[in-house]
C-alpha cells in the first residue's frame, strides 16, 4: 500500500509540471520558428525574447521566501502554483498576433512581446520555486531522487507531446490554426495543475501560522545579501568559480541550438512545420533513453558522476558534429540521428551534472549553492538564446554567409563550447570543494557586511 501511495504521489507531482513542459516547448520550437522563418522577424530579437525569462531566474529566491513567509489560506505552495500557472498560460493567447507584429518589425509588437515574456518569466520563477518546494516537502529523502527523475522525464515528455500536437494542428504556418493551438495552453496548463496539486499539500494549522507570524526576520536572508555572498564565493574560491563556469558553458553547449534548430530545418532543407516538430521528439526521446539507461546501469554498477557528465557532454558535442555534417553535405537524413545522439548525451549529462550539483554543496548552505548553480543554468540558457540569435542575424540575415555554411559554423561553435565545458570539468574535484567550510562562508558574509 505504501508503494501505491508513493506511485500516485509521484505521478501527481509529475502532472503538475506538464504545463511547464508544454509552454516552454511551444515557445522554443513553435513561436521562434514561426516568427523567424515564416514571418521574417529579426532572429536576435526573437531568441532574446525566449532567453529573457532565464535572466530573471533569481526571482525564484524571492518567490520562495515570499511563499515560505506568506501562506494563502493556510497553504504555502498550492496557491502560488495555481496562480503562476494561470497567469503564465494566459500569456500565450496574444502571442500569435505578437508574432505577426514581430515579423512586420513593429516596435510596438516588440515592446509588447518583451512585456509578455517578462511576465511569463516572473510567473514561471514562482511556479518552479513553488513546485520544487512542494516536492521537497511531501517526499522523503529516500523518495526524492526517484521523484525528481520522473518529474524531469515528464517535462521532456510533455515537450514532445506539445511538438506532436502542434505538428498535427499546424503542419504549415496558418495564423488561425496557430491561434487555435495557443488557445489550448490555458486548458492544458490549468487542468494538469489542478489534477496534480489539489490535496497534495498539508494545510498549516493555527499553531503553525502563529509560529510563522512570530518568526523574526533574518537580515542574512535578504536576497541581495545572498547574491553578494554567492558572488563572493565565485570570486574567491577556485572550485566554486570553475564549477559555476562549467555549468554555464555546458548549458550553453546544450541549448544554443534550441531557438534556431527549427529555423535551420526550414532555411537549409525547406522543411515544413510538421517536419521540424519532429526535432523536439528526436532529441527529447534520446534524452529520455539516456536518463533511463544510465539510471538502470548505475543501479547495477557504481559509476562516477563526473564520468557520466563527461561522456554526456562529449555525446552532445558528437551529435552537434553530425548536424554540422548534415548541413555541409546537405544530407537531411543525418539530422534526426544527430539529434538522437545529442539527446542521449543530454540525458547522461543531466543525470551526472545534477548529481554533482547536489554534491557540490556545504552543510548548512545547500540552498545557497543550489541557488548559485541554478543561476549558472539560467545565465547559460539566456546567453545561449541571445548568442544563437545574434549569430543568425549577423551571419544569415545580413547575407554574410549562406544558411548552409552559417548553421554549420553556429552548431560547430556550440560543440566547441561543450568541449570547453568538459575540459573545465576535468579540473573540478568534489573532495577539494568540500574543503570550503561554513567558516569560509561566514568570512564572506562578514566582508559583505563591512
């Protein structure tokens, strides 16, 4: 019976994140493709839009603290998850019209797009923070690893499903069908959020609320102070700095292709919406296979997390090289195998790198370090989107290079970024990192207060 309860709990926690997977996939494979390739929007503007929400990931700290201290009707997670799901999903309703405006190079549409994505990013920070906190609060340490793996896999699967639905509804760009597709978003997001979250969280008792109200504010919990402490650790500790840079570059090495992959299919091979929608399914399926495979293998044979991340990173680079080759020799048949290899690498990398992140913490300061690594992820994602768009605009839209050559250079550059990240990883030692003690953090705090 306990196992059945665990399975049901895991499924419901995973269902909560289906909406996030749907929305992020729709933004990165559909909105960008339509805006850039079908409507002629300036690529760097579109990719900067998509990357914008990553740069405001620090809001997760704010929302987490707010939810901790400000329960709504006795709940600290459920209202924030539902509110953020509602607001975030409603952002998608005007996006088809915004895409048309971006294609017309309208300043007003550009401003509207940035405002909408800014709101989306802030609400998704609330959603992510609250969802992660809920998982931490309703699972035991023994359960947590399996739950996180299933939740992560669910996000990937929902992205694949989003691509499949989009391809079925809109095989080629059609403004009416695009609006119909985006109109589904609030329904998908809210139905799954309600199924997953209602009844999952325990309501705080009157005693809990009284204790919360009596709890004094701690100056050290100020988000600005936390940011300064984190910055001091990156500046002063070699291992922290190296791991931060590794995470940032590795995420760039994975996601630099994300916002331009579908335009690549359209501009180099003339593929339609339905065909490029398979890209998400190819690498997402590979990632799932990689995660499941390494999870099973590591349960039988102990494998170094650093080795897993290294093999995964090199696999990502190898898949990108296959895509580069496809572009250079005009072999469309190489794209999906390349994406599968890249996806396998991503799956391995995710398992190894996430496990390393959890090890690269100090007792009593886990939240600080996980926030620091999360910031590196956010910056890596954001820079990936901006750099890819800038390269597209500078090389292709300017007609400096042909799309075939330009995309080969962009994906080749991405592969080199990932190889550089793997090179940095080789010099990182968890044991040496553990030499950083709480006293060192106290020193940084004291310096910040001085």
